[in-house]
C-alpha cells in the first residue's frame, strides 16, 4: 500500500466520507457543548485586575507633583488614560504634546489623563522641568519606589493604558511615540460608550 | 512571555518580529511549492506580496474610517507605525480580495495555487503561535495543572504552547501532501480542516474566548462549521473516477 492509498480510499467512498462527516459533527458538537462557559454571574462578575486588555486596571494611589494624591479606583465613571513616562525618554517627549492637546479637547467630555512619572529611574526635579516645558495641565503622579511600574509590568517607555468608565483596560500601547490619531481614536472609542 | 525588547529609546515588538519571520518563511515555502507545481512562481509570490500590502493598507484605512473625524484632523496619523490602529478583519478581507483579483488577472489556476499556498500558510500559523507566546495574547483559562504558567495574575493553561504544537503538527501533515494529487486543492482543504479542528480543540482551554448567548464559544462554532465545510468540499473536489484510474 502506498502512502496515498488510505486517505484516497476514504475519499472515494461517499458513504464512508459521509459517515466521517457525521462523526466529526457529533464529536465536535459534543466537545463544543462540554466546553461551554457558565453565565457571567456564576463566573464571578467583574474581571480580575491585571495590566492587559479586558482586565480591571490594577489600582494604585500615588502622590502628585505639586501636592495631593490620586487613586485610580476613585476615577471610575471617567475615561482614564494612564501614561507611564520619564523625562529622559525621547518617545515620551515626542508624544506628550499630542496627549496634552487631546486632554484639552476632551476633558469636558469625561477624559482624565494621569501621567505617571517613573521617578525611581528619573528625578522629581526633571519631571517638574518636563511638565513646565510642555505646559502639561493634567495630573502628574510620582512612582517613587517603582511599585506601580512593577504592578503594571512595565517593559518599555512610554507605556499607555486606556481605561474605560468601569475601570477595565481597553487598550495597551507599549513604546511610542503614539500618533495623535491613535490617542484620539482610543479615547473616542471609550467616550462613545454609555457612561 | 517577552513582548518587548528595549534597545535604548527603541522598544522592539518581539511578536511583530515573529510574525515578520513567519511571513518571510511563508513566502519562501510558497515560492518553492509553486515551482514544484509548475506554476509561475513569480506571479504566485507577487500575488501574496500584494495581498499583504493591500491587507495592511486596507486595515489602516478601515480603522481610520471608523474614526473619520480624528483622522481628518490629523491625516499624518494614517502613516503611523502603531499596529493598534489596524482593523484586522477588514485587512484580511482586503488582502484576500486583492490577491484574488491579481491571481485571476495573471490566470493562476485556483486549486494548484491554493495547494501552493498551503505549506506557507501552515508555517505562518506556527509563527502566529510563537507571537502569541511572546505577547501573552490568546492566553489560557486558569488551571491547577502542574504545567500551568503564571500569566496575567493567575496560573493558566499554556495555550500558546498548545497552539505552537498543534500548528507544527498541521504543518507536517500538510507538508507531506497526503491527499489526492499535488495541485488538485485537496491539501489546501486539509490545511483548513486541520487548522479548524485544532482551534476547535484549543478554544476549550482559552481564557479570552468570545462567548455567545448560552455560553457557547464563538470560535468553536465557527471552527466546527469550517471543518465540516472543508471536509464536504474535499469530496466534491476529489477527481472523478475515470481520472483517478489514470493515475
């Protein structure tokens, strides 16, 4: 018997092939049936926290440059863009003006930007100089000990997390600079949803 | 999981590199199989190439159309390198359409051309699995099994590894061309059926399934339909008896 004969024999025989089709349908259908998921309520409701799309954004509380604190979970109900950056990072510098423009245009529609400076690998003075240079008007938080960067599994700067009004991460962009189109499209997608 | 490699100010997207390697390998294998099937390999190569280019352009334009006001305001964003602003389904449809039109204009015969594409597509599926492994996408459901991997704050099925193993198996099966005669399209259908079967099996272990009403996993329903259709088409495409006897 040559290597081609066995499958060909099956294909030649219409009855045998039809039986194969029925067997595949039954087995595939049974596998699909047993791998069905329970209803969302039974599965536990809200997704767990993890720094990727579809998961709840891990919560944090950080001090702000210039005083005060910000807690991410207290911002529910707004579209939040968390941007991790450092003053020495060229793509961070390149994309920050576009972020500021988007914030100015969309803050009244419910956008909040939280720019988290990775202070443990930067300095507070350099961060303040950067904010003044670009005239940033959104809150700038200071990750002094790297806890937030660690929790968000920071692998490259800048890293940006687009978070919806329910606190779910909708998109993650690592590296940059992000185009203005990307920033606005991601925000618009979240803002268009029912509050 | 190694999604990014920071090289100074550059953040290299490793999954993207895996996909590029997959495209390169796919083109190489397609060209080789096209020559073996006595097709004009330059035409086949160009068909794939222009399909890919059209796919990328179509994916970006479709995404921009969804956010027209944004892109009218900053049209240069159309040229940005961000892969997040691509619409994959529209890209695939555009790519297929352009490749189809190109193939038709160059009089490439359908079934031999599909067979020529089969090993390259199978190799690309392996690269997709590797890209998923690097990025942490297509992740598994939580598990207590000893081979679970810690990913996204839980021990999960290493579905990306399952995916690579299954894709390698499909590649080996398709590479051997076990059905019919080379060029009659059956081995392309075999690729489709086996890939559909692999996804049908694998989806049960995924933690990111799109779920329809009743808890049905969408990918399983679609995969089952694809497997059945390709099996049915296999018999339809199988050469009639008189041709078989000439072999």
